[in-house]
C-alpha cells in the first residue's frame, strides 16, 4: 500500500458496493396473490406461462391459496403480469397473464412464479409454457408442458403428459402413466405405494431417453 494516496483507497471502498448493488437491483417485482373457494369444485384448470410453478395438495382444505411473484424489467411491463381466477361450473380456472417481451427490450423477461396449495382431491388440467414445475400430493393430472424440468409425485390417479423439452421425474403414481415426450430424460418410479404401471406408454419423436 506504500505510495498509494489515501483518497484512492477510500474511493475504491465506497464505489465497489454501489456497483454491486446496481447489478442486483435490475428488474422489478410485485406480489400476485389470491385465495379461491373450491366449494363444489372437482377440477382445477391452470394456464401458466414463464416462471416456476409449484402445486401442493392438502387434505381437508376447501380453498386454493395462490402466492405469486411477478417479475419484469420495468413497472410498465410488470403491470401486464397479472393473475386471474374464475369459476366455470365445477371447474376453478387460474390464469397467469404474461405479456410478450417487447422487441429490442433488454433486462428481466416478464414472468410469474406461483405457489399453489390446493385440495388434494381436485383433478388438474395444466398448460405450462416454460420454467420449473413441481406437483406433489395431487389427484389425477393432465399437463401440456413446454420447456423446463417437470417433477410429479404422490398422485392419486392417472398422469397424462405432453412434454416439449427438459428432464422429468415421475414417482408414486397410483394410476396409469401416459407420456408423449419431445426431448430430455425421464425418471419413472412405479413401485412405491402400490403404483399401477400397466398403462405406461411413451413416445419420443425427438430422441429423448428413459432412465
């Protein structure tokens, strides 16, 4: 340190944290939460876009609790990241509305991360575009999944999957399993909890693999 002016040292000590903070503060976030009654409902339909999705079934509950975090590069873009719910007969519909990225825009791509706690007796119909998706302690599920990892476990019923890219792990299914897979690995366990694997079918049009 000999020969280095003291104001140089102080400048480095002050400016480095400021630069680090500016890197961490890119993008904006906001909560997107909701609670929906499931009285008389038998089906939950989820339409989600970019972001992670986690669904956990609970016995004895009569509502869906949704905790979401919207993300975007600007407040204007974040305003378009919304969560809507509706009821169609015995079906509860939850939609994550995510605007398409603007051409030439930089920074955080709009997304919505959601955690749902639902009655474990509901049947699930899911359309999910991109991101990690996790399902636990649920009823029958039919899902169209685009890109990203997919994990489904402890299912009281059948599992039907149309998957694009990304690895998936399927376990503890008390019912048949049908998978149409684009690419990526599949880990399938059908022995725990007396699982029926007689309905197991798999097609791999784009060269995925089974392990």
